[in-house]
C-alpha cells in the first residue's frame, strides 16, 4: 500500500488525508515547493513519502510506522 512506496501519488495522498484528489494535488504542490527551496529534485504529481509523513504527522506516531 501507500506506506511502502518511496513516492506518493495524488490518489495516495487523497486516501491518507481523506480529501479530494484535487486537494491532494495542492498539498503535493506545497510540499514539493518546500523541497525545491531546499535544493531537492521533485517529480510533479508525486511527493516523497518520508517527507510527506514528516510534515503531515511530524514524523511521530504515524499509522504507517
């Protein structure tokens, strides 16, 4: 499932966040913009799973762990 992937798609984010797919694209854009500011390479429409869980759940107590 999504927690085993290195990158999450908009569908994965929508399922995890219980939101619409269009909202999940906005979340991905925001997180990817943060990664770009820090010099990381990003892929449009996907977000690094580790970074996603760190920013969304503060890296602690997430259901994927």
